[in-house]
């Protein structure tokens, strides 16, 4: 932290999408500087290109060589790209992919070196970022490896909804074999711990969705619920994790049953993210739970079709910054409270 403010590292994402637009619009809000010190990893030249395209005149970045030089009252930018880089709004290019990775790599290094408190990642194109250095389906898998975690959980967050997934960025054809008692139990453990330490929920209630239509209809439509999901839930309960289900996904979201739980564990990507984005697309945030570091991201992608049109909403990106800072405070407080727990005292009958 710098002067009791949280240092927020921001990777630029894809330079040809809406990333710079939502970053700039979010950082134009003066309230950001009451509690955070934003440090963008990218290019002052690229930022200026976007400002001109968007006709934004009343904003500028403070150029710094590193996060430790950041001005606590300004939006800072660390130049980590070649000044000759070419912006092609609305297009997926190899250069944009390379720039996305370089920005992310530099921000991760500073996060590892404790120069940053949290990381907020701009949206990338998962195809053009692929290279010899980056062979991951997305940010979640890359950061899980970079910070030496055995596992992590993609957790989508909105004001009234938290949705995690057992299987993330894998083909739908591979989902059934990836659903095991162990994989479900691992995600439930991560989710439960995150709800307690990152969101300060004392006894979280977690809903678990089924894999098959109607949660298998008592094995009529598939046996995964009976053979895999229910045993995993029972094991979680034995570990004092308050997990319930499995619930049919359609009725669960359609009947507002999700409002009775602190979080929901879906079996696969679209099962959880389709209802989440239908309910909270413009404001939702992607959080990577289970890591030693704090990383959030807006709940949307590069949106090439909106690039340069000044039509993208910054709400999700702003919420990503807010959430990262909230989790930083919650986790810090939780660690302080847990550091010196009250010692158990034996009291004899003679006292």
C-alpha cells in the first residue's frame, strides 16, 4: 500500500478492443483516488490514440517507470510496449495479442514483487494471445500456474449473485469426464474458503447444480447426479461445508431460488455464465478465487464491434476495481483476526 491506499495494477488487455475505453472512463471517476492508486501496464501512445478516437480531452495518464513511482492522486501508466505498435480498432491481430501478454507479464512480475496490492486484467482475445510463452485458455489458468496454486476457481460476482464453475474453458464434449467427486469437492473447498476470507460470510450456504436436465430425474436422464455429485456434496458436508443440491439449473435460476444461497457451483462454463450474464451482464465481475494474490476482471470481452465508438460502459470495469479493493481489505482483516486466535483454556473443577 502507498499512503494507506491500495495499489491497483491494471493490465491493458487487447489494444484493438474496448479495454482502454473502459479503463479510461473508470479512472475518470475522481472517487477512485480516495482509496486506490491505479497503475496501468501498457502504452501512453496507445492510450492517447484511444483518447483521441473517443474524443476524451479531460484526462491524461502520469508516465512512470514503475509502480513504486506512482502518483497517489493520478492515473499512472507504465510503458511496456514498443512506441511503434499499431492500433487497428475492431481487429484481432498478432501484434495486439503479443501486447496483451507483455502487459500481463509485466504486471504479474510487479504483483509478485509486492509492488502491487491487487491486479485487474483488461479483456484479452484468447486466440491472438496464444504463443510459445502463453499456452493457456485464459487469465485464470495462466495466473493459477504463475502463482503456484494447485487449483483455482472462476467466480463470477454481482451484487446479488456469485457463480463458480467446476469445469471452465474446456470443450463441452469433455465436460462429463471432467466431472468427478474430487473435482467438485476441490471447487467447493475453494469457494467455501473464499466466501469466508474474501467476502466475510461466516457460514456460507452453497447451492450445487446438477449436470443433466432436471438434475437427472432420479437417474432417468443420467447417473452423474447419483454417482458423482451427491456423494461429493455429502463429503463436503462431512467437512462442515454447507453445500446443498443438486438442483436443476433451469428451475433454480427461473424461480429465484438462487437468492437463498451465498453462492452457486455450476458444473460447466455456460451452465453458470449464461444465467449470470443474463442477470448481471453490464455490472458483473470475474474473480479468480483460490490464489495467494487478488485478481479481478470485467465480466465482458474485447467487444471489437464497439471499439472506438464511445459506446462501451465502464460499469463492469469500475466494479472490478472496487471488488479487488474490497477483497484486499477483507482478506487483510481476516488474516489479522486469524493470526492470534484465542487460546483454548482448560478449566478444572477446583477453580
